[in-house]
């Protein structure tokens, strides 16, 4: 099983430029998490911080009991061996053929003999569908093949944690679909902890167990996929729908008043807003998660995640609770002592008196939440960050602050 990555109060700046501050999240062992965010919000900086290539000024990153922000170089070297990283551009050596590129970490970090190296390299090349291409140079193969070669290289040291920086960029939609399936299949086979940075909404909607989002130097959300996918936050909706209108601007820093005016016009039907559309097909709402190819093992993380999420269910927003409960089988609902009742499956009203008094709560809902795993962790978003437009009736302002204000 992959290892847990605990990020606590992490902040990173370059000179006077704050990239993000007070980022807190936990990557659950063996689960697939996705990190979204507009360009330039520091997603790649975050991945580089996780492997210790960049040093955040504040906070901790705890992996197998070691805080890699403060540990010795020697200790960091050890912890790094747990990681496999697929960089944004594949980062292959142009003068080495694919075999030697993929063998590189084994030759560099282990004392294995050539026969064993050959066995491991061919096994990983087979996993990513590259058998037969051992002698090709990176310049002689397609972008999709380079990504898969980068992935094979990330796998050779049997990592417990794999970081993917935009594995799908530059690929056509069919190749993205294959790559997504490959990621899910790999997770089923090796049960490592995955973190994927992507701009592809189709990937974000179908691959991960958990989704987070960076925006305006904050981690605005992180938690079970159902939280972000059912969120009505303007920034989340804008991102998932690939709209121009909303808080995200071309340079990221859109004026809050302008964002509010655009959203108001959009809601009044003044603009389609989705010229070009989002990468990977936009949309909000839950779609089924990809499953491993038939014949492969099941993802062990799925059952573990179910137990984990059911423990924090009462801390999640009602829409996410409903989506999670509705995704369970009847047996699972019985097992966890919940039933789908809030939106989709309403208990029939038997008598006139049944309408009196509040309907029984199908599972615990907490009005005033303490700080929880899925909430924006820094709590620093203020009313100024949200559009000034009045919320629709019955719609809660979803930015949660530290301390639980809704
Ligand atoms: N080594 C560095 N020194 C100084 N500034 C840096 C360094 N690396 C990144 N930055 C700055 O940090 C910010 C975030 O960069 P990063 O590459 O993490 O963005 P990103 O979210 O990955 O964007 P994209 O989606 O376009 O890949 C940018 O303003 C970038 O210029
Ligand atoms: Mg990047």
C-alpha cells in the first residue's frame, strides 16, 4: 500500500512573490488525488516541494514520519526513493534510447546487475505499452509515447508515491482516455499514492478519489471527489465548465466586481460563456469513476476510501453527502447505517401527520462544522474574494472559513 503524505500549513514564496500559503491536505495512502488550478497558481511548485526539490518557508510535509521540509539531505535522499515523478515534459535524456532512459534511475540509485535491470525495464515498458520501442530515441517517437516512457521511468524504483505533472498535456483526446485508463490500471496493480496535476476536466471528473484546487495563493478545497464535483462555488463551476465568466481571469487576478457582474449576466442568460469549451469536456455533477481494465486486480484503495469517507461524511456539504450515499449499494448503505434519502430517494409520505415535524435526518449533518479535511484549510478567503452578487435563494455561500462559518 502506498504511503500517506501529510502537508500541514505549507507556504512558498520566491522573493516577495507568495506562490501559495498555509496549504494543508493529506494524500490518503493508495488513493488517486487530482490537483486543479489556473495556470501559474503554483501546482508544479507544489509537486516540486513534495519531492524536496524546492523548500517551502513554512509548514511541514510528513512522509513515513519524516518532515522533509526540515530533515537532513541524507534523510531527504532516502525519502525521495519513495517517489516516482512524471514531469510536465517527460524530462527524458534526448541522446539516450528509451531503454537507457528508463533504466537510468536503476543504474543511478541501485546496485542491481544488468540482467535484473533489463527484466525490470521490460516489465515497466510492457505495463505502459512500449514493448518494441526500446531502441528508439525520444526525438523519434510521439508525444504520447514520450509521456508513457516518462511514466515507465517513474515506475522502475517501485515508488510508493507517484506525482504526475500534466500527464495529459499535448495529447489528443483518445490518447488522454488511454492514459487515464493506464493510470487507473497502474493504481490497481501497485496500490501506490497518486497525485495528478491536470487541466483536463474529463480526467478530473473520472480518475481521482480526491480533488483539490489552488486559486489565489490558497488551497480553496481538498477532499473526496464528490465535494468539488457538486460544488456551486463560482471559481469551481467556472473551472469545470471552462467559462470566461467568473473569478478566474486571463492573468488570474480578475477584479471581484467584474467577476460578479459577468456571473450575474451569465445567470440572466446574457452569454453562453463557454466559447471553445473546457479541455476534456466540461460539466459539473458526478460521473462514474473509471474502473481497472477487466482481468486486473480491483483497486484496493476503493474499499479503504469508502471506510474513510464514511467516517467524515457528516463533515461534508449536504450535496456531497447525498452523492456519496447515493453511490453506495443498498447493502453498503445498511453496513454504514445510512440510506439515500435526502434528494433522490425520498421515503414515501404515508399519512397526513407524517408531514408534521422535521423529516428524520438520514445521516448526521452538522450545521456548524469544525475545520475538516475537505474544507479550504487556510480560511483566509474573505468576502472580497467572492463575487459581490447576492446568492440565489436557498444557496449557501460555500467558501468556508476556519472555524466553520458558512
Ligand atoms: N524556480 C523558480 N523561481 C522563481 N519563480 C518561480 C520558480 N518556479 C516557479 N516560479 C513561479 O511560481 C509561479 C507558479 O509556477 P508553477 O510552474 O508552479 O505554476 P503552475 O500552476 O504549474 O502553472 P501551469 O498550469 O501553467 O503549469 C509562477 O509565477 C512562476 O513564475
Ligand atoms: Mg505546471
